[in-house]
């Protein structure tokens, strides 16, 4: 995928990573995923062309990913072991290093909007659980019944996981060999995210997730943790991660990309590649990340067999991919 530094606004998004079973995938389902990625990227591309701020663009891209049941964030979030939904999100803008995060939401329709509200209106960085939902409600963000997030497919995943006594399964796990998308739903990391560089040269990142199928209630991964699943700094890079959250937290994966660029002087592709292909595997970390550097370089490495991803530069054709190829 694109690793060249090019000037001008650019948006990159991801919708999760995992193991591929090309032999059993549906061409129709693959097309559905690619179409969703193109649609969201196209909307962000249009925003950037009109001069929108990077923060606005990444938040809107993630909001749209949360509204799409294909991805494990917002509507279509997976179930915990208690058959509930707990949603996490974070945002960060690179100009001031301001950030906001939420964890364990159960009623706020769009967690990424709650994370932004925390950043802009709370004077703090993170809220969790009922207090986070209550804060979001006070900010006028739409609240829904907890069951709104669920879908029959997600409930079936939980039931299969529990029936098989499989323990914690990552994001979309629990299919017991069934396949409902291009990436095997039994081994997919369902975090979503977006990173962007705007016309003013500012960077921003946003990340959101529904967590892991059959996870213990209260478990929090890397998505709302600044420096682990999300990071942005105008001096270096904006990063959003997807994968085994504990490994990304232990390695401060998102910040590590920025730190290597700042202290070693390497480019985004080199830094991101080291994190994904060298550092994370030492911690049994699987997944990937998307990065947009201050000079416009885009890097999207992953150490699984595939990752839903794409990027859109102003004035150029939208590029999307699931495997190692791009269309």
C-alpha cells in the first residue's frame, strides 16, 4: 500500500485485521466491505478538499464506521461474556496534543463523539462506564437502549463461543469455523480507526471498538488508551491501531511510531514496520496500524493475513484493500 510521502491532505482508515480464508469467502461480502470503505473514504476526501480540519474528518469517518454493522464498533458491536456491550473510543489532535477517551459505554450511540466531547468540554482526558454515558448525554449526544448495538450475528458469535467453552475470542471470534466476511470472523480484530492530514498541515487520529467477543465485563483494550491504540502529533505522525490490545498497550505501539520518527529520524513506514513486524510479535501481538505522517506519507502495515484499510488523497483515486493488494 501507499508508503510514499506526498504533499496535501490525505485520510486513511481501517476496519480491523485478521486471518483470511479466501477459499471460503463470498465475493458479494468482499464487495460489500470494499464498498463501505470506499464510501467512507470518499466522504472524508470531499471534506478535506473543502478545507475541513483533520480532527473533523477522522471523527466523522469513525462515526460512519460505527454506524456500519460490518465493523465491530457502535452498531454491530460484539457481546461480552455477560451478554452486554461495552464500547471504547479515543481521539487526539496533533497541533496541541489534546485528546479525549471513553471506555465501557453502554448507551451512547457514537462513542467517538463522546471521546471528542471529553476532549473539548470536560477539562479531563478519560471517562468510563455509566459516568461516561452520563457525560455524553449532558453534551446532547444521542443515547440508545443497550440492545440497540446488538445484531443477531453478534449474538450467535457469543453463543457459539460460550457453547464451545472457547474463552475470550478476539473481536469477531465465535464463528466456530463459519465465515461471513473476507477476513475470517473467527480470528478478526474489529477495532476501527482513522488518521488524517489536512490542508493546514495538522494531524489527527481517532479509534473506536466494541471490544472482544465473550470478554470479561470491564476489560479495556488499547483503543481508548492514548499512545497505545491512538496518537497524533503534528511534528511526526497520526496513528490508529487494531489488534491484541494488551500487546499494543505494553509496547505503547502508537506512540512508538512517533518516538522513532522524532528520536531516530526514520520515516513513518520504517517506524511503523518495526512496531508491527518486530516489536509486537515479541509480545505475541497480532494486528496492524495505519499512520499518516506530517509530510503526507501513508503506511498501513499488518502482521495478520489481512486488514480492512484504505486511503484517499485529495485529487486522487480512493484506494482500498483487504489483503496485500489494493484496488
